[in-house]
């Protein structure tokens, strides 16, 4: 049986991992390749890294760091940030990433999803999206871009449908309201999304305790969940190891990849 | 020398990283001549069956590959789409394939399961211990000869996750991205621990 995936997520600035709360107050965690290696050794299922300043600084993704991580990590590895064109995607894949995450760029130019899916296959294109509770929206959620700073007027569920039709192979849905709060995933949001999304769905934003992972895996159809603070944030009273989380989930009846 | 076929949209660099990590040396193959002196051949796979077949034709490499694998018995491993194209035909864009193994490749039923299958699934082998491997696939192989199936996993139903016949091996999962289990399998293949 297919297992539920734990995906470690890093925000990268200049080759280093940083940690923010609701997109602000970043603090330094450590070199990306070193943290990636540590989590690979701990048997994390997958990694995502976002070059969070690439778009603002109008440059491409940090290829040197992609290459460095790809050399020491033998689980799937997604990268995002600063991807604007097919050539950017090709360069990141060639550097050793398996999948490309598109976010703000895809809202501005949805065709990039279709082009990427055609050129490299849907499985290479992850549509990541930041959404915020907005009662005036038909679904109750609105899509935000540019580090969750800019409201787009797009309804979240409409955007997910469109992204899927254009060929996104996976959808990573981040709740701005829950991000960094450590209070749990937005389960209501995931339940809405599972009605419209047929490709694998990744829950993101809010994980602070092992129970939050149990809840998202048992109460929604999320196939994967993003964790970051729990693993490595110096702000947390206590961090959790991948083994601890998997042991807990197995006890709770959640099927995860057992470690050797 | 280990040879990794490098075609556009394939993920040959990831396979190269894994082989290097195992302490082995390998070369990329970009034309038929590059196959000369191959001790092992790996065909990585990402993308569609048709695109992969088209790439192999554009590289003009199929005859040399068949000479090396089917007549000179060079150990061969096809990964993901690189395994699927070993069969006669793929439903994906109605693509005739290499036909080294009898059988066809069909699509998972999206009414029953999420397509693509994406994630870690448990593979049971005929002759090695079961373990978790990373899959990304919308299509799966249905070998005509049961004896060609080397490993199975459960998704929509039980499906063929790995094949082997003599010196020809195939993995539907990404061995190069399946953690230590994947590296161990690659290592066994490359170090001759899997008797052909």
C-alpha cells in the first residue's frame, strides 16, 4: 500500500535555511545541504526547498545549492522560487531536482504549468499555492502570491481546478492563517480541496505536534504533509525526530514508510 | 564501465549521483558509439513512453542497445518509463515499444485511485526481502509471462513493480530516489549480486 509521506520543507536564503512565522521574522537555522543530509539520514520521505528571495531579487533559483543537496539526498527533492521559464525548470531538473514547484509565477502566467507538464511530464510540476480564509470568496479561501503579501482575487478552489486541468501533477496547499502557528493544519481547507483535486494533495502550514499529522492523515485525504518547525526550528521548545513522528503515526494506525 | 543513457527530459543526473555515491564510476551515453565497452546499462525514465521512444530513435541507439543487451547479454536496468518501454506496447499515447518482454503497459483507473500514484509503496520480491520504494507512475506493466515479474506492490490492485528476465531488469519505482533500499538494489545490480 502507498504510504503517507512526511515532507521536510526548507526556506533558503543564500544557501542557508531560515525559519519564519507567517512569512516574517526570519531566523537562521543552518546550511541547507547539511540539514538536507541530516534529514535524509533520519529517513525523511521527501524534501522541498524554496529559494524565498529569488523572485524579489529578480534572479534564478540558487542552482549551486540545488546541486549540493542533490548529491547527498536520495529521496525525491522539489525546488521552487525564481522559476519563470521552461529553461529555468530544465536547469533545476538537470541540477538534480525531481520536481519543480510553481507558485506566484503560475498565477501570473498559468501557461507555465501546461508547458512544464508537456515538456517534463505532470509529475515534475507541483502547484504550490498560498491561501487565506476570505469569507467573501465562493469557497471561503483566496489565493495570495508574492510571499503571501498580495491578494489576487482568485478563489482558491477555482485556482486548484485550473492548475490541475493545466497539468499540475501534485498540489501543495498552504494555509496562510495556520502557517507558523504550530496549531495544526487547516483541516477544513484540506477537506474542501480533496473534493476538487484528483492528483496527490500535500497539506502545508501549521504542524506543531505529532497529533497534527495524525489528524490531517486520518481526517482528510492528504497524501503528504509538510513539516518544518517541528523538525528544526530553534523557536520550538522541543523538536521531533523523523523516527519519533513515524513511530507515533504507526501507533495511530497511519501507514507510513517504516525505517530500517 | 557503467553506462547511463542520457536523453532529454530523463533524470540521468540523479542516477549518476546515486551510482557515484555507491563508489562506482559511470559515463553518460548520448549516442550509439557511447555504448561501447558497457559493463552495465541503465535507462533512466521520466516523462512519457512516446517521448522516451522518440528520444531513443533520435539518438539512433536502439540497434546498438539491442546488440548489447539481447545478444551480448550486458546487464540492463530500465527505470520507470525505462522499464515500461521494454514491453510490446504502452497505452500512453498508443505507443509501440521495444518488445523485449511480452506484454503491455496500461493506465491506472482514475475512478478508483489517485493518478499518478506518487509516493512510497512496499514491494514484495520473488527473491529478496520486501522494502519501500518511491513510485511516480500513471501507467503500469502487465507482463504476459508471469515469470518475468520480479516484484509486486498494491495500488489499484496488485501490480508488477519490478521485472527481470535473464540480464534484463526493470523497476517501475525510482531506485535512485528510494533512499537506502534503492541504493542497495542499484548496488546489487551494478556489483553483480543479482545473477543474470
